[in-house]
């Protein structure tokens, strides 16, 4: 991915306070990058584009092996905390899972990061730190978008650390006994957890704008526990 959106706002006639970095220049960068990612995924073994309305959505079967999933689950269990929500007024009940931030260092983290970078072709510096999530019975993540709402105050903070989330990648690490499906209600797609499978989607539409059709949710776990791994990519280098 090229370093789109790094033109100095003051040179463009904007003060830093009004620099939203969400115009035609950024949209063009997102569409060009998406075309490159699309080509990479199409060439990846066991990948397929899903028949989904209004969203570009792919699945890669057996992206991780059972031993890799087990190692990542162990890391999540060792350091999990209540999952955060990025919003001006976050609602705690909206996302009730637990999260573990998987920063570079441990071998399992390095291995999965390398696989994701190979899949997408995106430079590692555009990716946020991996997150692992654990969902116990009744826990969920209600319908939401991964892209950032540029009308909210928090967007100004996100501009400074990489801008929009363009692609989302999620890997199922296990299979709960019941429930825990990932639902794309607008797209008309519901995906059951299968250990090792990866789901990846474009949060932008064909014009490079945030896509409402990417709405999705982690449905409540009914029996057992669900573990997933999540990776978000930005339009510019992530620098938090």
C-alpha cells in the first residue's frame, strides 16, 4: 500500500484542526490499494470470494493449523482484559468479550503476522497490533462497523495515527459448542466458527468511501467458549 494521504494539510489550505483526511485523494488511494489486495487474495491457496450483498468478503480455509490456533489461545488466556470500543460515548454492553493485545515478540504472533502480510500484500507498518478475543457464554459484539465515523470527535485522533481502517481480517481459533456466528446482516451472510478459517473483508466501498454494507456482529455464544484473532489495516502507517 502506498503512503496515501500524507499531504500537509496546511499546504492544502486547511488548519490542523480542520484536517479530516477523508476526501477524494484518500478515497482514490483506498481504491487503488484495494485492487492490489484483491489480486493477492485471489492467488492465495484455499481463498474464495463469498456471495455477499454490498460488501467485498472473502474466506480462506485452514489459514492456521491446529497447533498455531492452540498457541494463540494460550496467549489470549494469559493476558485478556475487557474489550474496548472506539467511540465518543462507548456503551460497555455493546461489546462484552475479553481482548488480549498481541504485540510483536512471541513466535506465534510473528508467524501469523507474516501469513497475513503475505495474504494481503500490505506493508506490515499499515497493520494495527493483533488482537485476540475470547467470548464466553452470552458474550457478543453487537452490530457495528470497523471503519471510523469521520463525524465523531474521535476521528481526529485516528487521523494522526493512520486514518481509516480499510481491511479487517478475523481468524477463528476454535469452535464453540453452539452459537458465536459472525453475521453480516446487510450482506445476507452468516459464518459459523471453524478453527483455522480466516474471514477478510473490505470496509470501504468501490469508491473508497466507508461502506455501510460492511455491518457485522459477533453473535452471542450459546455453549462453550469462542476465540478469534483480529487484524485491522489502516490507509496509512499505524503509529500508535
